[in-house]
C-alpha cells in the first residue's frame, strides 16, 4: 500500500493533509514527532485513529480519520526516523514542523551559525534538516519532499536548506528528489477539554469547514490523488495571497485583540475598530498581489471575515501570537516592502501592535513563546525598546 511519511504530527497536519489523505483510497501515513511522545502515546491507544471536529456557523460535523498507521518519535531514536526517510516504502515525505524548525536565517537560507545546526553537522541528529538529509542521502528510489509550512517559496527554501546542509556534511543526494512548493489553508485551533468531551475522543482535533491546498505539480514518483487539491505550475501567487491577507490579518487581530483583552478571534473581529483595520489591512495587502490572483482578492477578503467570525471554532488569539519574530517579516514586512512609499497605516498598525504586545508581556513578566525570546527581552530593556524591537525583525 502506498505510504506517506509525515514529519510533524501536530493539529494542523491532522486537520489538513491527513484529512485529504483520508479521502484518498489506498494511501496510509506514518507520522513522526520530533520532540514529545505525547501525540504518539495518545494515538497509539486508539490504533492511531482520531476524530476531526469540523465547526462552522451552521453546526458541527465529526469526521473519523483512520489513515494513520504508525508514529515514530525522533527524541527516542533519531536513527529510526532516518531509516524511515531512507526507506523505499515512502514515495512522499511531507512536513509541518513550523517556520522556526527549519533553522533559517533572515536571508531565508539555512543558518549555518545556529548552535543546533552546528551540533547536527557533528552527528547529533537533532534538527529536522539534519535528520531529513541523512535519510535522503541513502535513498535508492525517487521521492517527493513536500513542505506544508507557512513559508514563501517553501519548497525552494527547504531544498536550499537540505542541499546546504548536505554540502557542509559532505553527503551526496541522489538525483530523483523533488521539492515542490505548496500553499495550505485551514484554520485549526488547539484542542480543548470541551472539544475532547464533545467528541468523546482525547485526541480529537477542531477545525473549520473551509480548506484549501495548492501544490506545484512536480512529483518525483507516485502522488496521492488528493481530492480538491489545485495542481499548478506556480504556487507563488496563491501563497502570497494567503500569507499576506489571511496570515497578516490574523497576526494583527492576535496582537491587537490580546492587548484589548479578547481571548478568541471571533471576539476580536467583532470589535468595530479592529474589524475596520483588518479589512483595510487586507486591501493594502491585496494591492501587492500578482495580476493572476488580483481578481480573487475581494471575494477572498469577504470570505476571510466570515471565517474569522465563526463563533463555534474558538481560535485563541495567543495561539496566533507565538513566534512573532519569525512570522512578521513574512506576513507584514514583506508586504510593506512591496508597497514602497504608498501609505500603509493598517500594516503599520499590525507592526505597532506586535511591538506593544511584546513590551506588555515582558513588563508583566509573562513568558514569550518565541525562539528569539532572550533577544526580545533585551530589546525591551534597552534605551529605545520600540526601535530595538523593530530593528530585530528588520522593520
């Protein structure tokens, strides 16, 4: 039976790619967790099956997901994961490991100075890239490596990181490997006790009914016939539309909404001032999009507002605020750069909301969920915190 190896079995993967695979007869998934065995342990007790709780304004649908067959945990045995990457059993390897796990520098290239990368070059086997390359270097059959994280040009960035690590580690890659880019879109909150109780499933995952997946049609071997996927020659315009309009608006709502005391996205978008700025931010972002998706922008913005308003999803703002130093350059600063000298008050408001949020959290001595926490705290303690925080992310 055809198998997918998936690295990073968090909620988003289980709500998105796994749900598509569930509807693709004949394909199974083996998952990999890089840190905690908690998801593996929970799923293993129920044969790796779980419930997808699909919520929209009209109600709730529970969809059983039964396409996962096994899970590995890299922290328990990195060699087992490397062996799986090398195995001919898998013709597709997919990833959702979050932006920070790729260890990319501000230039989008692998950060060779990173302590983790340097340790992995000595054989530590701790990073996603290092684990992946050691398995790929042993491949005997064609394989497609599909990055599903929110990075612009995600396939290209992953390929460059893999090849840079391979060169530094003096490992050779076989020819029959492709790294197509893709765009993924489905709002997926963290699971709560209420969701677990509603589903009668401790491993249940909540999500919305909307889902989108656009993939570059460049597979090295067999590809799953995922229903509803848009197979395209160029993902970039779709990716830009989503990152700048959805993710950019989400980041603004998260920081500004949290500062106003809101807990969930649907509460923040109900605030008239935040709603107005969100809509204006989407318009500013839309003006930077390629011609090929300009015609979609207005309808997409309207659909996003309806998705944000979903009263049943309970998407926590603080889930979105994490890793801001990694996300804002992609979601906000790149849009500002493309706008040049055009006035961009809403995008500037999003940047300002992040700056204020970080200072507020540091002043209150609340922990920041960000890979650059120490630098953020130091910036807040400097003579000019606003300028220091903006400079940190290249604003």
